[in-house]
């Protein structure tokens, strides 16, 4: 049952969830996405709420929550702000209330971009994360870089581990796939500027 504070005309969707479990779910969401700590502040997360299921998506990773929900929408927000608001809260239950321009984590209001969903658009949005996840999985399986291998720039002394390069390829693919630029093209471009460090 949703708390009365968020039952107003501006809220398009809302749900309650145990705070500790929610924090663990976000940590599981972050892990496969290869997010570096210095990049965490800039990472945006998509949350799709529809019919008792919440889908949270990053590039290359998605998780699901199941609970009673009100309304259907897709909201995009900065994951770090959302995560920090949840960790700072001391209530056992977190109420998430989403409006067109904000997402509330209990009493904390964060900026978001929200699109209302109907039955038709809900299906499209729920199918899209699976496609994104499949692309990221294929990149991980077929990439040219060895995770533990160290690479060095051809132009200076900067070094990079294969796992970090792979993370950048996945992120770049998420940005450039609308231009039909494929992961192998991104890898080939990177390989022109680095070599294996011996």
C-alpha cells in the first residue's frame, strides 16, 4: 500500500520496497556494467514500472523487482544520486514516487525524465532492455581484449587493462548503436592507438 504523501495529481507511478533489499539490487545492477567509481556520478539508469514489475537497466545490465505498483512509466535518472539517497535514508521501507520531471526517494526529490506508458509502449520498452543486454553479452563473449592484459598507449605512457577497455566498448556501443556502428569497429579504432604492454 502506497503512503499518502505521494498520492497526488503529479505522481504518475509509485511503489514501496524494503530499503536494504533495494540497495543490494542496485549493487547487483552495477556489477555487470563495469562502472568505474569515477564514472558512477555520470551514469544514468532507466526504470520501467508496469503491472507489478520494475525493470532497472544500465548498458549491459538489468535487474527486476516485483511488488505492487501504481501507474506505468519509464523514468531516467542519475543512478548515483538515487543510490546515495537510498543509503542515507533510515526507513525500513522506501517509497518511490515518480512525476514527469522528478523521482522521489521517500522525502528526497531528484531530477528525472519520465515517459508515460500504455499497454502497447510497455511491451516495446520491456523488450528493449533485453536487446541491449544481448548486445552487451555478445561484446563480452567476442571481444579482442584479454581482461587481465595490460595495454599501453602509442602516444604516451598511459596504460589500460583489457577489462577497462571492454567496459568502454560496451558504453560506446550503447551511445553509437543508433548510427549502426558495431563493437568491432570501436575495437579496431582503439587497437590503432594502443599495443600490448610487455
